[in-house]
C-alpha cells in the first residue's frame, strides 16, 4: 500500500466520495476543493482523504475520507489520517477538524481512537434541506445530527 497526493480527475474518485457522504449534493459542493491524498494497492486506488482550508491558517478540515469496502479494517484509514496530519503540520497547521454523523458509531469510535476530541454538535445537519434523503438510518439510528471533532496537532 502506498499513499500519495492525487492530481487526477476527481470524478474518478466519486465512488469513494459516495462511500463517505450520502448526499450527492454535498459531494458536488466540495469535491474540487483542497488537496486529495489516496491510498493505492498497486495501480488501484483503495482510499482517499480530502483536506481543505478552513479560512484559519492554523486549522485544516478532513472533509472526506473513505476506504473501499473490500479493504476496510486493514489500517488504511489510520494511514490516510496520518498522511493528513503530516500534510497539515507541514503547512503550519495546529488543529485538524473532521465531522461525522452522531449516528455513525463506527466513525465515532475511529476518530476518538485516533485522539480526536468532540468539539461541537450541529443539530439537524442531515436531512432534505442539506441534500440527504429523509429517513436514513446508520446502525439503526436516524441520521440527523453531526459531531465535529478536533485534533490538536501541537508543534513538532
């Protein structure tokens, strides 16, 4: 497995973006922003991470991250987050934020295990008004609210 910056056509990554976000409207709004790093197994792209500026030079956002279903559980997500942290630190970043659904138990566990701390909750972030179908469930929990996590990158 190899992680590298991706400069290709981002439409080729749409299946990965769709794994990370259930709203095509939302994906379309940010897919061309920031920098993308990918995880490759040979010539095949098996994961991605999208890193965007927040307007605060010290804070970056991990806007999208996904691993193909066949390769989940192999540590590729951790490797992509590590590459994202390196990218942010090299650019003077002191904080990395990421958000996910409060209903997504797996993501909540993943980010906390990596040292992210809950920073805020955005109520009713997911619904028809923001491009998400009504009635979506994750792990049997209604998709409604969003949690924002923050990781203090410190200074190396």
